[in-house]
């Protein structure tokens, strides 16, 4: 029972996530109001982890989500297949006019002193219509699932998505799976229908079922209502504020065995200092810190979570698991799009202090 986590040794799936699939339109460094073309990236905080663990870390992964029968749905489903992720879809019929839809995220990359800008169109989103009872969890978990994951972005979509997460987590626990959750507090999404009070009520019910929690001190404060130091009162690379809140997490959610987050100091859009920290069953761990030349920052946090989960699933020493997460998150910011293009060999080399010297 390493790390205090009783991880199943095998299963039909190593990792299953529950969340919304989205497509992100990316005009590069051009602001949208001046854009004439875009790249399309398939994304979703929960999907990103499943895709990274499959494509880079070569685990057997799946996603439970909504899928709509129109060309954008087809495009997204093709990318899910390409990343090697097994889908468990609740199908929705598109009416040819106004939906239901697969959500769109718009995000330019910014440049230098100009920050990236992110906005959404989640109108009539199919994933927001998911409700308890839509998935046969008993059948999905029947062959053995080692790890189940979901996140706060999916929880924020509607009054029913949080209930789907809780239903799935309870089924996961009954089937012996580890359960993780990325708080990913997004005020814009919660403000549409419930606001912060509703967010905290929902997220606290979810976290009661969680073994491994991902989120920084701001997520813990705003998402769970835990008291902590004023946000922005110290260096973004100082883990003191994060570690100072762990006692509060453990008192209110005593079943949580791991809490982890990234540390990022943004000097300019393309230059970040990058680190990661974790509290694992009573001990604290810090990654190295590196300077990142950022190509596309979206998905870096999911990249960290993926590498950390891989380390824990693989039984790596705690420090190595944190370093693998840190290294994969760093590498992910060097690729376009939200999901990985790294190999596990590259991640392991960087985690051990590798460099950007040419590989011949």
C-alpha cells in the first residue's frame, strides 16, 4: 500500500477520466479580432490526462463523456482514437442548427508582454446535459480500473455534472480504483449558474470521495472555502502558502493522501519559471525549478498531473513521481496544442536533469 494508496496491480484500464471534450481554436500569436486562420486542438482537462497517459506514458486509458453526431463531433472522436483513448460515449443527436454542441474554446498564444486571451462558447453544450444514470458504471468498472479521474471544469458546467462525478467516484471506490480530482476552479463557469457558494458546496461533496487532489492554494481557498494566506502575497515559486494549507485539507478531508500543484512565475508570455510540489501521506516534496521557453502554455497543468499519476501508478519513489510530473508539464509547454507530443524516455531524461542538447 505505497504512499497510503492501495492501487490495483492491474486492470482492463489503468486510468479512466470523466469530463467534457472540447475543441480549441488557436490563431497562434494573432489576436482573434485580427485572425484569418486557426489551428484546431482537441482538449478538455480530464481528456488531456487520459490522452497524455496513453500517448506518452503508454498506459491503457479511457474517457467517459458526451459525443454529438455532427462533423465537429467526428473530428473530436478521431483525435480521441489517435491518442489511443478508449471512449465511453453518451451520444447526442445534433439538430443541424443550434445543437447540442461540442464546446468551443478560443485561445490565442499571446507574445512577450501580451498575455494569452481565453474565452468560450459553451452554448447548449452536450457535456453539460450529462446526468446521473447516463453511464453504466458497474459495466465500465467490471474489468478492473486502477485509477479514476475528474475535474472542476466539468463539475462547473451544470447542476447535473457534479452529480455524475459523485456517482462515478462512488462506483470507482466500490470497484477498488484510486480516485483523483483536479479542482481547476474557474469563476467564469461557476458564475453562470451557481456562483462561488454553489461551487464550494458541490466541490466539497466531490472531494469527500477523493484520494489524490490537484490544486493550488487559490483553488483550495476559492473552490473548497479553506482559509489561507492572501493570494499573491509571496513569490509564485514559494511553496510555503500551499504547504501551509495542507493541515486544513487533511482535517476536513482526512481520506486525502496526496495533494499536488504546479508553481509558475510568469516573467513574460514566453518565459516562465516552473516548479511543482506535492504532499504525499504526510511528507512534502519539491521538484527542481527550471526556466521555460513557452511555445503554448495551455495544458501544462494537466501535463504535470499526468506525469505525477504515472509515477504513482508505476510505484516510483515519491520524489521521482513529482519530478516526472514536473518534467512532463515542462515539455508539454514546448508543443502546440493541449496534449502531449513527448515520449516517456524524453520525460525521464528531463526529470533526471536532462538538457536541450541535440539527441543524435
